[in-house]
C-alpha cells in the first residue's frame, strides 16, 4: 500500500515560552523546499538580530527523509534536537520550526535548555492549524483528437484535475494524479485508443 498523504501546518504560527528571565520565541512555517528555509531563516535572524541564539529544525518529504537540526551555539543536543522532537512527536513534515532565545541573565543548564526549547517549539505547533496534504504527480498526455471523448470521460470518471490543455495538431492534456493511484491511472490512459504517450512531468 502506497502512502501518499502527510500532515503539516496550513499557515505560519508563533509561540512563546519564558524561563528565568529568558524568552524563547517560536515560529513554525509550512515549507516545500530548502530554498524557502534559507529565506525564512535569513529574515528571522535579521528581525531578531539582538537575540543570542536562533535554533531550528526542519523536515521535508512524506517520510521525513530530509531533515536538519541546528543548536546555533547552544550546548550540543539542547536546542535543535528537542525542537525536532516536537516535529516527530506531532507526526509533521514539510515544516520549519525556529526558536529564538533572548537571554535573561540566568543559566538554565542542559536539562533546563532542553525543556525550554521543547516547550517553545510545542507552543508554536499548538497555535498552528494542522492539515493533511495529498502527494500528487502531474501527468502529461499526448493523444489524437479522435481520443478526446474517451479521454475526457476517463478524466471525469476518475475525478482527475486538469492542469493544462492544448489542442493543436497534437493534443496535450496535463492532469494531477495522487501518487497511490498513479500506476493504475497510467495503465487506463495507455489502454485508451488514440493515446500516443503519457509521462510524469512533475512529482
């Protein structure tokens, strides 16, 4: 069974945790690529330049296959890892979670830091709206004009979304197909009379 759904957040969210004078501001963002991460982090660092630490964790991919944690000067394992722990425990992906610390003058110790960063990250997630997304691929279909009716009937029956269409000497339609049904849909398309070719153009 192919799993083609994942849980993330719908919109950016923020949180706040205070401990012994230190303020831990947390920010959660839905993301789709690493370029977006770099841009967001640059913006946060610029806005909170006086802060002592800007720690984060992120996850990308349906199975969290790409991820990174960063302690930004805090003792190893006291910031990025507990932030990432909140991502994992809430079963989220395609998310960037940042915690900015304004030092309050009192050292918290290793266990205190772990607790503070975990709580701050959790606050941002608690204030976010969680959503389930479907992983889809775009499929480009090349066909003769004679196949138009049959193909459109198939698209209607399978409730597929048309992304783009072009009807010239050669007809082309681009559709969205959820990953779990991709192989079955491709098979049905290729069995339709008048279909010249179909290929995945975006995953």
